[in-house]
């Protein structure tokens, strides 16, 4: 299944770095957007007076 | 296009042009320092003082490698197909090190004309091919040799494999 | 007629709500394309392609190293075009997009430098040498980081973008230096393998993964650029009416 490569550690660590950086490029905007949307919703709720304060 | 935009476009164009010109001048002035290595012919011809740290680049001459069986010491000749410089080195060589391989030796020239390297790096060319293709080429006697222009060599590679 | 449609389409993309809709619609498809191309590319790169005659399996690093390097440079060119448009026409969407190119380009530059270093250790015998190709690529990373830093340093995002756009155009000079470094100077790094004009020095049996991975990272660049630009737009326009309306719409769904 896993190919037997010479210099395997070098090859796999290179592909690993690629995978990690790509994953970060996918996740960073997703997480940022989630946080931002939550913030915006909260602000909107505050303005419209429908905000239930979690710690009153 | 409005006059303001035309003006801005001109400014942007001048900016790129100005920076490019300045960089080009700087690079031409620095040209000698940007070079990573010098060749054997330049060492033979040039006045590089003994003891100065240099990077010597070239091919490992065929049949010139001799290893000391008791230690890691190795001597070989670095050639550019015109001149040869003897090199001594004591350490671990990169995996790609072999006769005919491009290498860069970092060290200094001794008074006796021997180059004492404290680091040897291997260069590899920009050709990538499967081992079978390379073997077929070797059988056909078309491996790259001194004197053969690289373009001819590559043409042979392609002719062999198509 | 076609020109007019294009122009109208371009202007429409310049409007924040349209851009928001467009990016929300297109980005998942780009990510999907990226995933597919990468899967094919990596499969070919690790399982199908024969080892190199000289470098054996270590040359497989090429399939992540080279596409990343190309994208780091192509991304810079895209960013420069956007920056030039932003400076001349002051279109806000191009300002945002130019600025959002920087972190993605920096990521690709980092991949290129890291994998190159890992490749250099077994083959050249060194992690790093200050040769012209390696150094100019490191400079590219610093330029990308500089652009990001400059943009972040301004309270006024639009002002920050305009100042950073000037740095983008100044840094453009580094791109031809990277490209020609292996021809202009003697370097440790080898010369060009792949040529658009003329024949490449790579055996045809080794080409497919390179093509797949190159397409993959291009799609990824596009996808990440749309995602990031959409986020940045939302952050800047958080008090504006269209965002508030959008929020209410999404709440109702």
C-alpha cells in the first residue's frame, strides 16, 4: 500500500509540509469567518434588543 | 480614461521602471559577488590569493577519486574540461558524489596548488529521467562526456527515448 | 459585444454584494477541483512515476516543490496586476484581493523553501546555501511578509492597502531575478528543467504529476484568494447595510 521509497523520510516530510500548509490555507479562512459571523450576529442582536446576555 | 487615472498610471509605470533600472545597475555592479562558485580555469588564470575562502565548482574528473581506506579522507580532481585542480577533503560526501558529477568544494587553495575543501556539495543537472532510459543511453554510449555540448547530449536523450 | 459583457461582469464583481455571492458560489468548486487534482497528482507522483536515474526517489519532492515555487511567483504577478489596477482605478475589491494574495503567496514560498531545503540535504549535501536562486526566493518570502505587515500596520484599511500596493510593485523586480538567477549567475541550484518554448529536460513519463499538481495549486490559490477576500470584505463592511441585510437573510434560512 505505502510505496517503499528511498530517502523516504525526506519525501514524506516534504509532502507533509505541503499538506499542513494547504490545510492551514483551508482552515484559517473558515475559522476566521465563523468567528466573524458570530461576532456580527451578536452585534445585530444587541442593536435589535434581542440579545440575551450569557452572564447578566 | 480620466486625466487623474492617466497620471496615476504614469506614476505606477515610472515606479516599476525606476526600481527595475536601479536593481539592474546594482546587480551588474555586484555581478562578481553574486556568483556562487568559480571554475578551475579561473583559479589557474586568476590571482586568487592562497588561503582565501573560495567555492570551486566543476566536474569530478573521471578516474581521479581515491579514498583513504582507513579514514574519510578523499582526494579527487575538479575539472571544467580545460584545467584540473586537485582537491582534498576529509568528511562525509553527499550521496550524489561520483565521477563525472558536478560538485562545489568550499575551502581554500594551498601554496602547492592543492585545494583543501572543508565542505563538498554535489550539483545535479536539470535532467530527470527513469533509470532504464539512462541505462539505454549508457549502452548506446551517449552519456554526457567532456567536450560534448549539453544541447547535443539532450537531443541524444530524446532521440533514444521516443 | 463579448467585450461589453466582460466589462459589465468585471464592474459587477467590483460591487461588494456581487463579489460576496460570486465567491461563495465559486470557491467550493475550486476547492473540490484542487482536491481532485492533488489526489491524482500525488498518486502519480508517489506510486506511478519511475524513480530518477540520479536522484532515485528523492526527486519526487519536485512534485510539491516546483508547483509551489511557480505559484509563489505567479501569485506575485497576479498580486502586482491587482495592485496596479488598485492604484490607478482605486477599485476597492482589487485592493482587497491584492492584499489577500500576500498570505497565500507567502505560504507557497514557505513550502518551496522548506521542501527545497529537505531536498537539498540528501542530494546537494546541505540544507541551505546562499546562492542566487535560494537567496532571491528567501527575499520573496520577506517581501510577502513585508506587504502583510505594512497592510496590517494601518488603522485605515484602504490607506494601508494603497501603501502596501506600492511595495507590491517595488517588489515585482525580484520575480525576474528569481527566474533568471540560474542563468545569470553560477548557482548551486540547477538550471531550468521545464521550458514553455523549446523542449523540457524531463522524460515525458515523469510529466503527468507535475501537470496535475500545477493545476491543483493554481485552483487552490484561486479558492483561498476568494475565501480570504470575502472575509476581508465582510470585516471592512460589517457596519454597512448590505452585510446587515445578508445576516438577516441567513438568519431566516
